[in-house]
């Protein structure tokens, strides 16, 4: 059977490489966006930073549907379910995503003023935040949601390169639009932050159009609006049974990170800056674990759906070894080159000293993070969502947050204590997930 007609035959490398590049590209463009905005107005940077946390929570809502759709579809594809059943999953996803996006659009457009009134803000920051959030997450919400949903469907069929191309297209439009809006090139007026928001919406729109063309061109992808409302209720239940716990875990993790950052603020501005800079550098390492974890999730879904659980079991160990070794090589290389890398972010000798120390402890964190992200990808791909989510939430708060407080503040270890706590959470959680995989209890959780 031709590889394009049999997504399960796509190699792990072909799945994982575009996913890693996609994550790396997103991080790179995000960094460029921040630099461009900072050259325009610091109040604009503050406004985007403040509203981005709410934009993230909106994305979590959409990912309830999108993550569930991708996992269910991958198992259905592996099980060689009928086109009608595959199309039913996609239609259920369309209905939920469009419904959620309409609700969120109305909430943002009519509720942003009230939301911002809860903050004590300079008037310039308030004005920027209102303009940006209403345009990007209000009027642009449907494109954000549909972009994520189409991406989940295309990714489930193994077309990860196309997702990379869509990401590059959207972000290039975003960067070019930002430059035109902020710098007034070619004699154009300076549109400021509203122009930045509009360029992001336009980028998402063209990404949606590109993915729609991919779906139309790849005949095996079942995605149609015909008979949209004649969808079996079981499809909604299956998608949500996976998506809701996963979204809850993501939400818990990010709230935990907010709590940790609040504790770090008590250590002073230098410590806060060092935390942000070190996290920014390390993002270019853990994109590998994220990409391999996502690819592992898809491949495991194929294997479990096709009743090849033993193949999935053996392969995860191979994926895990490759991912962990790659992460460790990258973080060691960064430590070897940190004398050149860290001064690119700051010239402050105190912050440079902090970041240089934290990068050493990052070896511990990235080792554990690779264990965690890849093994959890396998478990979720197999349909075993309850255990990793439940234990993950327990570990985040009882190890990461609690021991950050004990080691970082009570025992006076400062940032080092925080990073030891984070590394211990990631490592112990990863080891527990690998033990869960070894137990093979996940084999009873298949969705087909």
C-alpha cells in the first residue's frame, strides 16, 4: 500500500522532524515578535504579555477538542475504520470547535473591558491590551480555532510536514505584517499594535486556507461539511474523554508555573530575569522532546488501533532512548557554549552568573523532561489518559511547587532550589510514566 494511503507506515523520523522544527520555528518567531514590539513601545510589550496568558487559556479550550481528535483519529486510522467513521470524528470536531470559537469571540469582544477593569494599569497599557485582545482573540478566534482543529486532523494522518509549512506561512505573514505596522515601510502609515494583531489574524487565516487545500488534495483525509449535524454522540464523548483531562493537566501545569514565578519575584529582578533568560535558552532543547513526544503519540495510536500493542511497547523504548540522548547532547553543547550564548541576552554580570549556574542544573531538568514528555506521549496515544494526568497534577503541586517553596525560599537555595524542585518533578514523573508503560496496563485503554 502506498505510504500516503497508509499513515501507519510513515517512519518516526518523518513524523518527528517536522514537529521539532515547527516548535523551534514558533519559539524563534515569538522571540523576534518581542524584539520588534520592544523597539516600538514598552507599553505594547506589557499589554501583549498580559493578554497572552488569557490567549493561552483560550487555546487550552480549543485543544480540548483538537488533542482528543488527534488521538482518537490516530487509533481509528490504525484500526482501518471506515471513511464514514473517520469522517464522523472530523465532523464532531468541527461542530465543537466552531461552537467554542463563537462563544469565546462574543466573550472577548463584549467582556474585555470588564476584564481589564480588574487590573490597575497605565492608560496606554489598558488601551493597547483592549485593542490587541479584541482583534486577535475576539474577531480572530474562529481562525485560531479552525487552524488548530485542521492541524490536528492533518497531523493524525501523518502529514506533519504540511503542519510545518502552515506554521512557517502564518508566522512569516505575522512578522512581515508586524514590520509594516510598526516601522511604516514603503511610506505606509504606522498602524501600531492594532496592525500587529491584524497581521496575526491574517496569518492564521492563510494558514487555515493552506490546510484546507492540503485536506482537499489528500483524498484519504476524511473531512467534509456534508450532513454535518448527523453525527453520532459517541464521537463527541470519545473526543472529550481524551481532551478534557489533557487540557486540565496543561492548565494545572501553567498555573503551577505562575505560582513558582510569583515566588521567584521575591528574590529580586535579577533572579526573575535569569529565570526568563534560562527558560528561553532551554526552549531550544526541549522542542526535541516535545516533537518526539507528539510523534510517539501518533505512532502509538496507529499501533494500538491496528492491534499491534507489542510493537508499540517495544518501539517506545527506542523512541525514548533517541529522544533523551538528543536532549542531553543539546544541553551539554549549550553549556559548552554558554560563554558566548548568555551575553547575547544580557551584559549584567550578576544575571550572567545566575544563568550560567542554572544551565548546569538544566541538564537534570532536560533529562527528566525528555523521559516525561515522550513516555506520556505513548500513554496518551494508547488512550491511557487518566493515570498520567492524575499523577501529573499530583506531582506538579506536591513536588514541583511544594519543594520549590521549601528548597528555594525556606532553605535559602534561591533559584538553584527552584530548579532542583522542577528537575525532580520532571524526572520522578518520567520514571513513573515509564513504569506505567512497562506494566502494560495501558493496553486495556484502547478507544477501538
